[in-house]
C-alpha cells in the first residue's frame, strides 16, 4: 500500500499498473498531475504476512487538488500473485 501511494505521489503509472491485479487493472491510467498526494495514514490492515495469500488495508490518503485539500478514504483488497502483492480493488461493503 505504501509503495502504491508513493507511486501515485511521484506519478509512476508503470509501477501502479504492474501492481494492479490483471482482472481489475484498467487498460490505461491517466494521473492528474495537478493532484499532489501528501500523506498516507494506514488505519488498519488484515493479512499480509508471508503466510497469507490476501489481505486488506484501510487507509486515508491526503491530497491537494488545485490548492484545495482533500481526503480519500478506502478499504483496499490485496492478493498475492506470483509471489507479489497486487491491488485487487476495493473491499465490498459487508465483507
């Protein structure tokens, strides 16, 4: 999660695409260069150890968009694919 936040912060679209599960990955990614990602708060996580095959991360990402601060709250799902953790979308409500 932290590495993906950093990739958003520096605009590394290739890394973001490489760490996105193929079934959920968009065909292309157009990052808004006017959005500055400034802080990540990891609120909770499940799984994610070397013995797990999936996990979740609830986080709050702070950004500034055209001088207006904002916050993105998300509960993300990650799965291990070929030995690497990849983003597999947002956790559905009630899950």
